[in-house]
C-alpha cells in the first residue's frame, strides 16, 4: 500500500532589503518545483475506504501532484543573479512557480548616499566580476545600485509569473 503526502514546492526568500547585495553564482541551484507521486487512495466511488473480504482496503492507484513554489529575491544595493532556478509544474494541471526580484533602496543608513536602483536584464552570459571569489566581499568601490539578471535563466526555469521591481528603472542590455 503506497501512502504518503505530496508537498508543494515551497518558497525560498533571499532578503538583503535592509542592507547589502544578493549574489547567486554559476553552479548554484534553487529548486521550488512541484512534485507528483502515485499513491493508493480510496476508490473514487467511495470516500471512505471499505474493508474487502480478503482484509484489505479497496484502493486505486492515483497520481497526486502539487504546485511549484516561489523564489523571492530582495536587495537594497543590487547584485548578480548567475545561478540556476527551477519551478516546474509536476502535472499539466499544477501551477508553475513564481519569481519576484525587488531592488529598492528603501532604507538608507544615516549619511548614506541614496541611489535609485536598476534591474538590468540581458539575454544570457555573466556580469559577475572575475575578481569575486566565494567568501570574499563584493567590492564595487561604490554602491552598485544595479541588479543583473539573465532572461534565459528565468525563461528556462518554468515560472508561470516573473515580477521585476526597481525604484529606478528596468533596462534591457542587448537583444532580449
């Protein structure tokens, strides 16, 4: 007898909205896909399983599925999204995931220069500085105030909805 629970894709939030950058490097992977499994559930004609003569409950193999989840990324100072994301639907009737990127310089620190942030959308490729290494600080010399993201990464992930929000602008770099 196959029993169990099928959970939804869940949610992942990377939040540096109070201060800082978000960087997802090539090779990183965030997966909020839905899942599907075949479970033995009560036969459709009966909501409550009935005991058969052989002592077993009357069940029927049934595909059970869940919706994909959400990825939310917020950063006050911008960042680089170079990773891979997945939010695939587990079944044709399931919902695909959602992706929200917010780059808003909402809470400046006392005496800090307030810069409107910008999301820069490009088709593919990397914009991450070659000098950046895991564990090292992102040293831009001044506030980056930009969030770089590749359209290919979002398109291939399986999102049903993508929301981009910046308090400055959303610009397109090259052909997208």
